[in-house]
């Protein structure tokens, strides 16, 4: 209307309906694609695009200035355009991750796979997946409930597997508030609607695995837009990835627990000898006590022996219980020599019974490492028992040697034996599950040791096989956090 008044040309007033249509079409496009109805979303999106435009424009200007001096103008222009486009794509992808924007399902899947590869502990894994879901849904909240028989738990929420919410989700597979509002109300649908309203969820899906079921929800989007069916399909794909990763984490914990109990079982027979010897001494002194009670030398010797032997039994049982107790490993500063000495106490009886000599060469000084003492003890015990089992049927000189020495900011522990060594064809996959050279066992010990150490920033490796040389394992522990 302003242009018509200035130019006195009626053509502009005829364009007014098209201008209005284009304006609203552009507004609708912006709302549906960029979700700009939220102030925080506007700020983040605007900041991202501003950084992208300024960075690419600056880079293009500098590239054009440099390439003009070394290339003819057409080639310089093409090279500048190609490099600027490549930079725009790479920078835009990086900014999407920085601002937690996952506009495409592919990007979200890649983020979920990266989290599954990066984390192994169930709690950290769930937290990483929660961040991926919040970025994918442009939401401030996400919920992951998982479990087997009984109930599904997570985020302080519990859903029993015999309740209406669980049964209805198994029937519907996915829900949004809009879907529940459209469909015929039932007690189950009303229970699910109440649940998602209480937790501010905009979409809720269920995924079932062989031994684990997961309920996964994403909060209402910042734009307040309902989630569409294509987005529900994307979330179901992400939920499958999340369920598989959490299930694998649970299996890993169970395998570690089984291997831990197997180690405790091996220790049981060994410790029986260690505990029986002091008990025999105590029994003998108790039987002689009535006859020599008035002998002060006998009484003093009796009191000292009772105290020492009971303390020895108490120390052995405490170590056994500590090893058997389920726990989450956490690193702290510990004395490596103390860990190794207490470990050798536990295997000494079994080694003596098999006529195997244990040698030590602790050169590391200082010997402080940053790890979990129980985890380090379990790994060393596993290697010691493997060495004993490898040497049982070997004739001649049989020994296991444990040595330590300092590296730059780490300490290396070497466990070597005089056994048959590791076959060359097994060595590349030695730390993978179900790889064993023994007739008994499942071949999980070294794989679990590797996983435990990886979670504590430590490493384990085996030296290449050499004729006439036994197995040599090297464990490297960090000295600082």
C-alpha cells in the first residue's frame, strides 16, 4: 500500500494477497522446521547460524584472497567455493552437536552409537543416552526406565510390570498425548495419560529385548509442537539402540560377577589350608592349657599365638569377603606393593600345594597408583590362577614372577610364568569373550579384566609368543587421577 501511494501504480496493491500468503507460508515454514516459538530456541538457533555465516564468510574471503595470487581467477573461484561449502557442512555438523541439535535421525543414531561405545557402566550409559534424547527432541527432559522381571526403574521412577501402564504400553507400543486424546478412553489409556502428564512427556515408547525391557520417553519439545509419527519411528530406532546397549552392560556386570565368584571359589580351597593351620595350633594349645596353666612362659606364649593366629584368619576372611562383595569400582590413590602383597597371601597356599614358586621383584618406587584396590587385586588374582593352572601339568622348574617398575607417569606390573605360553593363533583375540586355552571355564576372565582396567584408565597386554618362553602379561596403572 505504501508503494502504491508513492508510485501511483496499482500493480502493487494487486500483489497484496500474494504477499500475505507468502508471509504466512514463511512463518509456518519457520515454525515447523526451526521451532522458533521458544525464546531459548530462538537464541540458540540464531547464535548457531550467526557463527556459521560469519565463519564461512570470513574463511571464503581469506581463501579467495590467497588463492587469487596462486591460481587463475576461474580456478581460484571454484576452489574457494568448494572449500567454503565443505567448511559450512563440517562446521554446521559440529555446531549441531555443540548446541545439542539433532535435526536428523541419522545424526541422533550416530550420537547414540558413540555413547554406547564410549561408556560401559550402566549409570553413565543411561546419562549419556538421556542427553542424546534431549538433544534429539529439543527438550529439557528425557526418561529411561529399564528392568527385567518385577519392575522397570530409572530416574527415581518405578513402573511395575503387572500394572496398567506397562500392560497398555505393551499393547500400544508408543503413545503421545495427542494420540491418547483421539482414541477411545480406557482405564489403561487413562493411566498412561496420567503418567506422561505427571512427568511432562511428549512421547513415550516401549522396546523389549531378550532379557530386558525399556520404557523411553522424551519431554515436551521447546516449541510445544506435538511429536509426529516419523519422529516416533525415529525414537523407536533410538530406543532399540539404547535397550541393546543397556542390556549388554547388564550382561557385562553379570559376567564380571560370575567371574568374581569363580575366583572366590578357587580361593576357598586354598584358604582352607591357611585357616586350618592356625586352628590346629590354637586347638593344641587349648588342650595343653589345663596342664600348663600355672606356667607363665606357656601362658604368655599361648596369648601371643592366639592373637597372631586369630588376626591372620580375620585378615584372610576379610580379603575374601571384600573380593566377593559386589561393588562399583572407583579409583583412588593406593599402594601397589600393598595390593600385590595381599594378593600373594591369597594364592600362596595353592601355589605351595602345587609346588609352584612365586618370585617377586618390586622395583617401582614410589609405588602409589590411582586405581581401585579391589579391581587391581581381582585382575592380579586372575592372572596368578591362570599361571598356576598352566603350570600344573608342566614338568621341571615351575615359577611365576611378578615384577614392577616405573614408567613416566605410570607403573607397569609384569606377570610372567614358565608355562607353555600363548598360542600365536589365540593371541590376537585373547582379550575377547569366550577365548580360552583351558578345558574348563568359559574364557571370560581376561575379557572382564580388560573391561575393568579400561574403566580405570589402565591397560593390559600380552607379549608376543617366543619358543621356550611362557606367557608374559603387562598391566599399566596410572599414577595420577
